[in-house]
C-alpha cells in the first residue's frame, strides 16, 4: 500500500511494541528506502511509530515525550525545514493539556518552520463514537 500510493510519511499509533526492528519497518514500508523514529509502548498500550522515505528527506533531529514523537527534516528538492509530530493522546484532560504544553514548548524551542501535527487526539463529537473509555464533557 505504501509503494502503490507513493507515501512519503507514515504515522502509526498504538503499535503496542516495546521495540521496533529494521525488518518490521522495511516490511511495513515495502523497501529499505525508509527511516523511522518511535516511542515504545507502555505495557500493552501506546507505542508510536513514524516512518518516512529517506530519499525525500534528511532528518535533522528527533524529539519525543509522553504521547508524541517528532522529527525535524530538511524535505524535498529545496530541502525546506519542517517538523512532523505524531500524536497518540491519552483520554484524560490533564494528560492532553500536558501533551499540548510539551508540543508548544518544542515549537518555541525549535524555531519558525513548517509544522504538521497528526495522529490520534482522542477527541470525539459524542460518547457513541468512543466505546470502552470514560468520555469527559467538552467543557474540560
């Protein structure tokens, strides 16, 4: 699917893996033209994996925190600096606040460039969309 759709960046949340091997990444990507950065799972939950086409980008740096991984690239022909943050948020409001505070601090620290923040933000319009977890009201 990655090759067929000519994907340049792939963000996976909830890998449930403590370690990521090159074999797994090459199999997911469909070739060895990829690099990756991940946040290991905590027990049987979480785990975040970002993969990208290494022939399209030079990675400059990585960063991660509770619920996110970020990669700073020089991307494309003109090697513009950009940052992609892959998010897997926790359900409670306090954890979400800490997550956004950490990402905003990274934004402040890393300077002005293009940013893309994507992933699973654990946001729902109504409780029917999210089974098996406590859903807080939108006023939180």
